[in-house]
C-alpha cells in the first residue's frame, strides 16, 4: 500500500470520482424534480439502463457520441412515458409500476443486447476531451477537473439552472405545489397532472442521459445490468438533498469518490477483492441515512396519485 | 397521512376486503372481479411478452409451448418444478408478512443470499458432529437469524426515524449480495477447490427427497411456511395487530399498539423467512454456494404475492406456475437461445398488467356505486 499517495493514484481517484459522479448527479437531479412534484420514481433505474442501452446503440451505429446522448435521452424518455401514463394519468401504485419498469428495462435491454451482439461487448472509441490549455496541464487535478467531456460541464450548468428554476420561477413554485398540496394547486387553476407528467418526463430524460454517459464515456461499452443500483442511489441523493440541486451535486461527488476507490485501489495494486470495494458506495448511503435519515425531507403528497375530488 | 395510506402495500389489500364486506355482491360480480384482477393480468402479461418475443424474432407459440412441455408435461421437469417451489414459497411467506403489515421489504435478495451462505458455511462442518436432522435445523435457524439481522438497520430507521424502507432495504440488499460473495471468497472458501465456493454438503445429508422422486422435501416446509404465515396473519391477534399497523399506523397508535415494536417484528419475521428461503435452496438442492451466485428471486416474487392478494393458498398456486416458468425458461435458454432475462420481461409485464387490472376494477366499482 506504499504507493497509495502517488500522483497516479490521486489522479485516477479524482478522475474516477467525477466519471462515477456524473451519472448519479444526472439521475439525482432528475429524481429530484419528480419527487418535488409528488412522484416517487422507483423506475429511474430502468430509465437509466434503457438510456445506457439506447445511448450505446446509437453511438455505436452512428459513430457519434452526441447522437448517442440523444439516443440515451430518448431511451430514458420511453420508460418515463410509460411511468407518466400509468402512474400519473391512471394513478396506479407508483412503487409497483416503478419496480415493474425497472425489471422490464433490465430484461428488455439484456434480451435486445443478446440478440444484437450475442456474447460480444464491442467498445466505443475513446472520446475526445475538452482541453483547456494551462489548466488541463496542472498536476493531479488538471486532467480530472479540466479534461472532461463537455457533457460534464453541461451537467454542472444544469445544477445552477435547476436551482434558479426552483427558487425564482413560477414553474418551480408549481412543481412544489404539485408535491406538497396538489388539491390547492388544482383549485388555484394549476394543472396537477400536467406538471407531474412534465416532471416524470424530465426525470426520464436526465436518467437516460446519465445512463448514456455511464455506457459511452464511463465504460465505453454496454453490459446488461450495468447501472447496478446507480439509479437507486440517485433516489437517495434526491431524498437527502431536501429539494436543493447543489446538495445533489455534493452528494454525487461523495458517492462518486466512494465508487472510484474501486479503480483507484486497483491502480495502487491493492489486493482487496472488488466485491468489498463495490460495497463502499452502498455502505456510504446507509451510513448517511443512519446519520441524517431523520432530516430527509420529502413532499407531503409524495407517492400519492392525484385524483380530483378524492378525499 | 393520506400519503402513507396510499403508498403502503397494505392498501391494495384494503381495497379487496372492502369489496368482500360490500355484502350482497353476486357470484357473477365476484367472478368478474377475479377475471379482471387475476386472470386478465396474467393473460395480458403473456400476450405483451409474446409481442416482445416476436420483436426479437422468436415464435412465442414455440417458446411458450416448449416451456409447458419441458416443465409440466415431462416427469423430470415436473419434479424440478416442484423442487424449485421451495425457496419461492419461503419468499412468498416473507413478503406476505411484510406487505400485509404495510412494509415494503425489497431487500429479500440480500437476506436470501446471506442466509444461504451461512447455511452453506456451517452445515458441512457439522456433519458427523451432530445427527443429520440437527445439522439441518442449525443451518435453517442460523439462516433465519442472519436474514433477520440484515434487516435491523432498515427496521430501526423505519420504526424510530421514519426513514422510507424502500430505499434502505434496497441498499442493504446490494450490500448483502456483495457481502455474501466476499464471505464465500475470503472466509468460508473451500480450500479443496480451485473455484471459489463454500464446502459442499453431501447429498445424503441434505433435506431428504420425497418418496421415489427427485423432489426435495423443502417443498413441504415451504408449503407449511406459507400456510402458517397465512393463518398467523389472518387468524391470530398478533396478525391482526400487524395488519392494523399496515392499514393505518396512526389509528394503530391510537388503539394503543406499539407501532415501532410491531414494525421491528415485521421486519424480523419477513427477513427471517427470506433467510430460510436461501437455506432451503442450499440444504435442499445446491449443497454449496458458489461465489457471485445470485438467483435474484426476491423482486420476481412480488407480482405473485400481489396477484394472490396476499392470500397464502393463492400464492402457492401461482408459485407452482412461476416455478414451471423458471424451469422451462432455464432450459429454453440452452435449447432455443432465448436468454433467461426474458422472465424479467414477463414479470415486469405482469406487474404492469396487474396495476391496469386493478385500475379497471376500481373504475367499474365506482360506476356501480
């Protein structure tokens, strides 16, 4: 373990933290909007996986990462549309349908992948990176902070935009009203179901984008079941962030660091089994929930379908 | 408050009992209801999955026909189906307790695997030290205890901090699956083999087989578990208390029940049965745990329990057919080249069609009123 604090180790730790954090950040930001509007979106894991699959497939077929991201968004949206119709429009149980959509996306992507690629896992070319002269050359943090794909900076921009949206705009207020007191919003002339559908679709798009990032940039390939709980961690991030996008960012960086220890420790030549290291992010989630669980603030109408005139 | 009522799994049950109590419901409407909320979703799910099979270029009739033939119309297949029912039945028992008490235990996979690993780690070492029945008893008991222990954190968080158990049990499940794998590789590894796996319980020391068949007697214990749980939840005062907590925690508190303690009991029992499920697979069939082994039955049993409306007998019938589906699809993966992941698609369709059936039924009843 003497090589633990070398430049290679620290650099791969920082890089890994950011690469691992971005999918969770996108998923967490997406989930946050659903939760604000009163929809507990357990199907997000499925949206992410579908985004990863579609994103990879499009990027692989067209040789374009950007089209891949569009494909990922569409993949996430497909699952989100099902969620919006079933849970918001028809008011079905959000947890039953959420589990159903997650399992369905797992099965469907594994099945489609099998019939397209059989047992091969083709790789995408390594993406070109943003290069800011001077900054990117800084030791240790340079390549990790300033040498990422453009999508990373767009995700950071999304944090700021969402924070402003929630605080300063009518749309932000309407979202909150749909989650805290849908009946009041309805009486005031707002469209509860409409705003919830919007929130669920936004979640799908963000989760799909996160999935596409995971497959196309994080791994460079698609493997069935590859999200491995990242979507669920996104739900935890949203729960703990109490409606604040910046907290989702901080949380995703912490969990990203925990995840990236896997690769970083391997670089350092440690012989701890990967199973143990893979436990770190989930253990971190549990620790945080034990310490701060009581403070997780959720909208009061979360999980309840809105039906006009129902008591 | 309304939120808690609508999100907890017990609320589905309330709808059902409200209909039962409606009084002069004619036989015809009971049948209609059965068609809408049970048979309809099953048929619809198979049709929906058939479309997906056609999309990937497989003839659904061939596929479904193969599964039926392989799992129900062949002697060996039928025996395998019956054997596979055991762990699924224990899981149903686990979920019936949790869902009736209004708790979403989505962590059964972790509890199942840790139970399995503990049973596999201890039982082979005890052979020869203890009589055969005692070896099995110790294996099952330890599995139940370890399964229950794995639910303590979500249970405490839910009971005393009000933290949503959906997330905590899922997280503990991921942790449990990884921990089980680690234990197999580092702690309980059989030094005699090159592949990482636990020591193997000799066939003679496993649960006895039934008569002249290859069916493991775990099936009997699974049936007993589901029926006992059913009776406990519907016929005892303890079960009534759990259901009260599930139906309306605030009302239960006002009625003088200790909701936190009953919540802890629910978690312990539910997770304990999930642990037993793991042990039944190891002590009955597999004999050891290989590293990274995870059948992931946990989430797949959920639609069965919902379709059965948390009723033990209904669950047993559905488990039989689901078990046949698993056996058939495992064989189809080798013979027809359709990966087993297809069962996930089928289970997902089942969950969604179940919700739709519930929706149609709800609106029909509303119109009648």
